[in-house]
């Protein structure tokens, strides 16, 4: 098995998870961990036998590095991603791919022109239960799908005193760009088609936020209510909000059909609720013996052992590393799909100004 030398840029919450996950990927060997906080980089490096670094530019000059994981703030993504690809390194980028669709398309174009492998980390699609939903749709549900509904709710912005630096430099959107892109990717992956138009109502609940005696003017949304249409005309509705008390990381996707329905929730990630006309919901627990055959590679633990957030991340990264030296089918999100999610965000923002349906223009 070929080994790929990898570098992780940024050691915050998600960067630390990338490091932990890479230790579970047999093809990966962590060569560098990079963060502007030197002590943090040294601590990570000493624990896993990697080289610490405080300047990501220096990593790109090392010809032995094969893959770079961009876990830096999204405001840096365009600069970093273009530099990584220009240095002929494969790229695994945290979501959202860019602050703008234009920036994302430039990165995707460069990766294609250099025949480099690249992915954006929309990991929820790689949850085993989400793959089960997708496969059931692909094989054909009884009747037809009538609508798609869902939400992605968090509580980090309910008070005017809720503020962090993560609320800055997010481009034209915040809640939609951060968590709305995840919901859109999950829904599009399950249905096997893109969202083509949206009607969005965006709200800034606290135009000014306060922290440590300082005020911060907010120009991006806390909550978005979105009507949407998929490529085949199927209608949908989603609520995206960072201002819902009691919801920590609550993503939900439901499909409703003439004879059948399905619901998946991220906070109970190893099961589906299945609905049949005239019957109450039945719980389907992920199990290699009862899931669809195509889903078995995503079921990584025995029945009764909950597979969750970190397992979906591992499935996503494993799919990407498998793709580096083979042409086998992969399920991780491509840069082109990352651009589709950015187009979804930009269409929602346009719609909030025009008060009408706007096309998702990729």
C-alpha cells in the first residue's frame, strides 16, 4: 500500500480532528502539523511524531509532501488552496471551499488543469445512515418523493453577548455558509441532484453584538428560512439558524413520498426513522447485516456501537485517500460540488434582497 505524506494546516477544533482521523487512515503519514501558535504545533508534533511548523508556506517547498489539509479560517482558503495546488500537492479543504463562488471556481479549475486530486470536507454525506438514505433513493422508493424538509440548528448566537472571532470575515454569509452548506450537500447527495432555485428570508437578530466591553456590528445572517427546488422539480424547505436555544448541532433531513418517508438526524446519527402510510415511524439501526449492500463499507462498527461524527469524517477522508491511486468510485465531496454549495449560498443572499426565487448559478 502506497503511503502519502500529509500536512495539516491549522490546529483548531477541526484541524485537531483531521490529525486524529489521519492516524486512522492506513495510506496517510502525517509529516507536518502547522499552526501560528508555536507551542500548540510543537505539542501536536511531539505526540504523533510529525514536524511542527508555524508558516504554511515552508511546507509547500518540501517535495516529499503529497497532500495538504487546509483547516485554516475560510478567509485564507483561496490563497492557501491556490498555493497548495500550484505546488503540485493534492488538497483536502475544510468547508466552505471559499468565501465566494468565483474563488471556489478558480481553485477547482486549477486542480483540474494540473490533474490533482482535491476534495472539500462535507462529511455528513459520509455517515452510514445518510448513505443508506441515498441508496434507498437510488434503488427506487415506493411511489415518488413529494418534498424534502429539514433544518440545521445551533444555539451559539442567541444572545447579543454571544460573539467570537469566527463571526468575522465570513464573506456575504455566516449561518448559510457555515452550516447551511452542510445541509444542502447532504440533501443533494441523498437525492442525487442539485438544488436549482431558492427563495430565502435572512435575518440578523442582533445587528450589534457585545463582548468584553467592545461592540461588533454584524452584517451576516443568524437565521435563514429557505424554500428550494431540486433539479427534477421536487420542492423543499429548510431552516438554518445559529440562534435556537437547546440545539447544539442539530441537523435533520427528511424525505416525504406518496407511500414512504425517511428522516435522519445528526444528533442520533446511527439510525433512520422510516415511515409508511398508515403506520407510525420505525427505527432502522445501522447494521452490516440489514443495510443495503452498497452501504456496508461505511458501517465500520458492529451493531449496537454508535457511529457518529468522527466516523463520518473518517469515511470522507478514507474515500479521498482511496481515490489518490485508483479510479474506484468515490463518494466524498468534490471541489465542483463545493462550488455548487457556494452557489446555493449566493443565490439565497440574492433572494433575500429581491424577495423572489433566484436560480442557483454555477
